[in-house]
């Protein structure tokens, strides 16, 4: 008798993971080729047309990762926000401030963006090394993603100039900023709280101390062109779902995220550097209180004074599923017959090539997963005597 548990077991099969990774890599290279072609032929004379085309190209690649959350693992995000905020989602330029606490917080953000029909225009600040990663890194290079060196004198100019590219986009843009600068780990938390004590800042329980320079530069550059900040505090419901890792999602296990979202009109944020820095620190103290309440009670507002917003269950759109079916059908119909012929050829060279392809696909898959793991994240923020960034 077939049941859901049987399907969950199938979703943990390594061979299926390899097939999906091969499809992702090959489809990514095809998408990269089209992006490059349109970048050199269309973008120089019509940026708006190029960006409209690129919206669907980058979505076609990103939604293959989104598929793991939405359909493969059946994960979900429950959002708590006001009616006013929810009605504006996907209809305005916005800066997203989110806690960088969990391995899949970025993917939870993608789920919210897709439900708001804005995933193809989601932007992020990301470390420069990722621009050299085939497929997704190359795709971001053609999509106005902001790559940072983590050297402030260089990054200040990059942020100031690159942000201007978003002002004349033909559709709304959501720009994600992890103000903590790096993902939460015990070692980074210890270093961050030592920094707070040395600077006379209140210590936080669930967040790193935010880095203010990038935030101040964003606010000053976005003023008059972006409408709002969406402050997102994400918690993970481990009673209804599993630990928030990409590996769990890849194995078909459900992750349940819950997010408290506040809309802050951008003109309410001070432009003065010192005042804007203090504003960000205060924002993170309130985020810490929200997350602390959630971690203790399972509710963001049970024992504090924050508004109790209505829950917004997000719709799971079918496009990521359709996109994955189309790409896998196309790629695997070409690759599998070729691979079969290699195996049955009887040639030592062909057999070695076939084995090599599997090994490379396996290594590539787990290298990509490794980029998301907390214990493999950078040491940014843990070095002694580091200047406030």
C-alpha cells in the first residue's frame, strides 16, 4: 500500500539528488549563455527590455532551488503582519532587513518573495567570491546583484553606485540586507557580545550586533527612491517541522518557518550617520525581544507589547514545479541516453568517463550544500580587534 512515507523515503534517494543537480547545472549554463547574449546585445540600448527578459531567466534558475522548499519538502512559511503591510507586498521598492540566524533563512525569504510575485527581482548583498560560482553566481552577475569585498573603503563606493541601478527598474525590487554581516554561530556570537561590551552596547540574546555602515549607506542612497523597510524576524517551528537545513529539504523533510514582519516607511529612518546607526541598533534590540519571546513561547507577541498581527499563510505558486518538470524533461532526455551509451560501450575510457561524471556531479551537489551550512560559513566577524563595520 503506497503512502506519503514511501514518497518521503524516495525523496532521500541520492540518485534523484544527482539527477536534479545535473539538471540544475546544465540548465544554469544554458540560462547563463542567454543572459550573456542579451547582456551584450540588448542591455546597451534598452535596459528595461533586458531586465524584463532577465527577470524570467533568473527566475527559471532560482525557482529550481525554490522547488526544494515549496514542493520537494513541502516546507512552509507563516507570516504575521498588518493588513497595510500585506497589501503593499510586491507593489513597491523595499529594503528587507532579516535576521541571519538559520541555514535556510535566505530560502524562507525566497518563498515569501515568490508568493508576492517578486522572486525574479529579489536582490541581495553577497560576498564577492560567489560571483565566480558557475550557474547561480554567474546568473547574479548579470542581474545587478551587489557583490562586496568586505573592505569598507571599496564596498562604500560599490553600494552607492550599484543601488542607483534599481531606481529605474520596470518592476518593484526587494533588496535583502543581513545587517549582522554574517550568519549566527556560537563563536561569532561570543565575539559579537564581546564587541558590544567593549562599546557599551546592550547585549543581544539571539542576534549578532548589526554592522551599521552598510545600513547607513543604503538608507542614504535609497532615500526618495525606495518606499519602505520590511523588518523580518524569522523563527523556526521545530514542533511541526525538522531542523532548518538544506540537507533536510533535499531529503524531502518539511521545514516550518514563522516570520513577524513590520513595514517601516523609509522616510521615518534618520539620514544622519549617528542617528541612523542608533536606529538600527534599536531595531535589532526589538527584533531580539521578538525572537526571544518566540523561542520561549512559540509566539512572537505572547508576553511583550508588540502588535499581534494576523497570520498570513502564503500561497504555493505552481511555477517552480512546472519549471522543474520542463527543465528535467529536456535535460535528462538528452543526458541519460548519452550516459547509457557510455556505460554499455565496453570501452574502459567510456566507463571511466561515466564514473567520473557521477563523481563530479556528487561533489558539485555537496559543494553547493556546503556553501549554505552554518559550520562552513566564513569567519567574518570573529577576528579580534576588528573595526566596527
